C-alpha cells in the first residue's frame, strides 16, 4: 500500500449520506485499498444551480497499491454500482468520487487530472479535506488545505473561460499596485487597465485639504472605473488585470465626505455597481503602514506630498477590513514588505498562482 491518496465524495440524490458511507465501505473492502481516515459528512449548496438538491460531501484518505488509472477505474465502478449516471456537467448524482491528491504527483492525462483541477476553488472539497489533511500542500500552488480554504473565504467558485476574466489588485496608497499590475500583465500577456488618477483634476486639491472638491474627485474615479470595467466594455475570452478594486471607492468617502455627500456617493455607486464586471480573483497587497509611507516618500509624487500620515494608517485598516469581509471571489494575500515586484522570480511565482486560479 505504497501510495497515499485523498478522495472527495459527494452525493445529492437518494440517501445521500448512505451513498457516501456505502462508497467508503466498498473502498475499504478492496484488497488493493486501505481506508485510513475520513472526515465528517457536511451539507452544501449546489455549485451551479439552486434547482438541484443540496449535496452531502466528505473526504477520505486511503493507501493503495493501485496506479492512478487503475484507482480511477475502481472508483468509477463503485459509482456505477450505486447508480451513478453521467448526464452532463454538474448534473445531480447519487455519488461522485474524485481523486484529489495522489501522493504529491501532478497528473495531466485525458482521463485524469491530479490535483483535481478546480479543488482549490471549492469549499465543499476543502472543508472536509481540512478535517483530515489541514497541512497537506497543493503540489502546484504550494498552499496548505487551510490556506486554500482561507483564500476562497469558505465559498465555492468556478471560472467560465469564454467570459472575460478580471483580476483586481487591491492595496493602500504606496502598496505597489501599479508596478505589480504592469509586471503581471506583461508576464501573463493580458490586457492592462490602470486607474486614471493622473487625470483626476480634483485629486491634488483634495490631498491639500480641499474637502469641498472631495465628492467631485470620488465621482470622477467612479465614472472612470465604470468606463473601464463596464460589462459591455470587456471582451470575451480575454484576461484583464487592473491596479484598482472598484469597491475601494467605498473606503475613501469615510475620510473626506460629510454625511450628505456620502449618501449621494453611495447612491451613485450602487447604480454603477450593477454594471461592473465582477472580478474572478483579487490580489491584496499588504504590509505595515510604515512601509507604505516610505514608498510614498521615495517615489516623490507631487500629488502625494501633502498626504497626511494618519490617513495612510486609517486607509490600511479600512482596506484590510474590506478584504477580510470579501466574499465575491478568491483573495490571494501578498506581503509586499518582503516582495520586490520588479524581481522576475517574484513575478513568476505570483503569475503561476494567478494562472492556476484562472484556469
């Protein structure tokens, strides 16, 4: 029994928990497999359609002498014995048995891909797996199960490659968003969308304390973001990388708009948000505010010369709060205090993770 394998089990038809238990029994009864550990059975909503019944999911660790293809054949026979019908993608099923990990191998064959291609996006796989293998690392991403679960924020996602795929980079002033966006876009050969702060006629005055122009400045950013990220502006089959997250517009009004102006802005944002194409991945750059201040001083942009230090600290807190509560897409956290975004090795590592999350 030299091979260590992790399997995901799911059922949403018939006796769902019974189907999972019978599958585990059949795996354990095989002379070529030994059932080592199982998670609790948990209930989840279906990934693609609310018209389907809820799923029950479980994870199991087995040891086996079977090669990957033979193990797949064995699992498919168990599925068939329990009435599995393969009608269409994401159709309801009596039982679904997927090989998640096979040792630490990466397998890319027509009939079998390991690790399972979308496991890192699915909490219904990661939650049970975390019960029995919290520290086991994904052989490509190098993230542990618990780290991948944190990235998806307990949610499940799927990518449709025929749609535009939008990657938004978030972070406080001085985080390095534009540098990272440019380097990543060049590495991945994507479309690049940069925030139009240089042409905002109101921003320099707002940074100098002109609160009467703050609403105009925020509405300018909102309008430009909408022009860039409008659903009808992005082309299918394309990947876009931006150096801004549209929802960051909800942060700044807290600092320089009065209550009446905030209400006006939030109303405008709600109207605009309906038309934003949703991000399928967020890269959140974070590091201590002191480093942000050092970078702001080093780059010597005139527009930032009068930026209050305490504002940078407060912005950092608000960005972290926004990302902490983010549920719309996976979030990769990047500590820019230890990362040089002009270093090709650093960019290659980040690009590989982004590419994998966009598959």
